[in-house]
């Protein structure tokens, strides 16, 4: 998979979406930058950080995704692939529903997935050298490029949604200590029931994992 590398970008995800629209790059490919100044976070927030943290995005044609993957749960899929990659390297990172990466009780990063035509673009940010107040830092020593290369190896293995989800379900109890957001609303996860497509039932309400 081709990797585009930059010293500085406003957003790896926006760069990739723009270049795909211009037909300047073709999936499968990835982009990484040493410093991201205006990254995309959940709920239209920004994800920024100091140089040396992990800022990367990858693009895959939807035909290259597992046949059983519910597209609204693509962020769960890619976040858990990153967690799996980190676990192989010795990290205790876990995934909070639906797209946040945690070490113990502190968020260290997350995954945002978008579609451009028939291309899925997943952006991932991780604090590996520095974190804002109340956030955490990855619990292992790794360079951003080393991490990206290992992550892309996991992506190319293309495990099924069933395989990823069966492992994600095992650690879903960790998410119940927290809350999530739907629009401007905050939802408690204590009584949430995880569904096979990655969505939640909270009372009689179904909450999808699209991020």
C-alpha cells in the first residue's frame, strides 16, 4: 500500500478525501504527517496535537472491505484493528464504543471514518509522545511510521467483521463505565446492549456507531 508522508498537514483525512476527489491518488493508500494542525474529531471537534504524535488516514475501496462489515460500524472495525496492532506490540490499549482508544481510564486517540463515493477513508489520531490535560499517552515506545506500517499489515490481513466483533464484544463491558454522544445528547452506557451490527440498544432506543 502506498504511503504519502508530510511534515505538516491541516488534516490527513481531508487531504486524502480531497486528493481522491481530484483523482490524484487511488486507494488503497495511506497518508501520515508529523504534525496535524486541524484534524477531525468526533462531533465536529478538532483533533490536534504536538509533532511526534500519530496522525494518519487510509483509504480503501469498499470492495476491499470484509463482505460482512456493516459500514456504519467501520470506525469500530478500524479502531479495533489498531488496538489489535498495538496489543501485538505490547500495549494494553482497549476500544471504548464506538471509536475511542483508551489506556486504562484515559483516552489516547480515536478513529473517524467517512465515505467518498465508494471509497472508505479512516482517520486515526493517537497520543504517543504528548497529550492534552485529562488525556493519556500510549503505553509503549514506537515511531509513527513504524506504527502505521504495522497497522497497514493488519488492515491487509482483512479479518472479517465477525472475527473483529467477537473480540470487541468481550471488552465491551469496559465501555459501560462511560457515556457516549448522539448529536448534542449525552447517553449513559451502563445499561447499553451491544448488537451484532455494532449498534447499541439503550432502553428502546437504537444508537448506531457511525462516526
